[in-house]
């Protein structure tokens, strides 16, 4: 069942900052170098400053689905508490590859949860980001495992390189079409990718290099 609306050939373009810490803005004042004897003033362009900020942000980002699922569990419990829902309520959530989130359960407020997750509610945004992060991270890990297998296969059998490349592309396209299914029961949250055939799988499952 994964965030922001994209077409069917791409997964969400942004990842969730797992550290939850603000990124410190890169300094904009001139910097001095002592490499030339006399001091030399160096001014960075706006583009260079932006690149430095993005580099700092990269250190704050993780694709590990386990990190996002842990955050999703915390945020889901917080949302349930805000809505007055019992912590032992079973809930099923699906994140589609276009960013749409559906919520199902026997509690009458699950429709409110779904509305908040899809409607830009500020308090629901952390949960939405965590769910999408778990979805995106799972897709990337699945593709990454295929790439690793293809590289090893090409090292062992160079004549199959093009075949392995085509296989990786197929794996990637299939993974990006997968939704992300999340279940919450007994206070714990579990998630898995779901293929177009409706079968759940974890990153790396079912991958076999073509013969």
C-alpha cells in the first residue's frame, strides 16, 4: 500500500528526514582563506550555498523502512489518541503509488483518519511522511538488491550484462507500481509491499537472475 502524487513510472520524489532535526543553514557571510599569505575573501554564489544546504540535508535523510515504520507507529498512536480512539483498535492502511492513502477498520473515526492523511492536516503530516518514507524506502531497497545481484552476475558472466540490465529495469518498474500495506494490531505496526497480483512481499523477495 507508499507519498505525493506522481505518475505510475516514478515513486515519491522526497524522503522523510529520519532524524527530525532542523538542518543548519550554511553560512552566507564571506569566508577567509590563509592559503595565499594575505587574506582572500571568497563569496559563494546562491547556487553554491544551495548545494551546501542540500549536502547537509542528505546527512539527515534515511531510506531505511524500519526507521520510518518506527516513526509511523509513534505517530499513528498519537493520532488515535487525539481522535479518542482506543489503542487496541485494529487499523489497516494502504499507501498507493500515487500517494493516496486509504484507512480501514471497525471504528467510525477511521474515515476521519483517512481524510486527515490525504487532506494536508498539519498534525497528520508526520504520520503521512513516515508511511510514505517506509513505502519509498522499501521500493528503493528492493531495486537496490536487484542492482547488486545484477552487478555480481555481470562480474561472473560479462556476456549476460545486457540481459541483467533489462531484468533490473523490469524489477524497478514492477516495484514502483507496488502499493504498501500497513496493519496496526495489538499496539504494533507491520508493513509490506504489495504487487499488482495482490501478493505481499519484502524487499529482495522473489528476485532471481535470469538464466
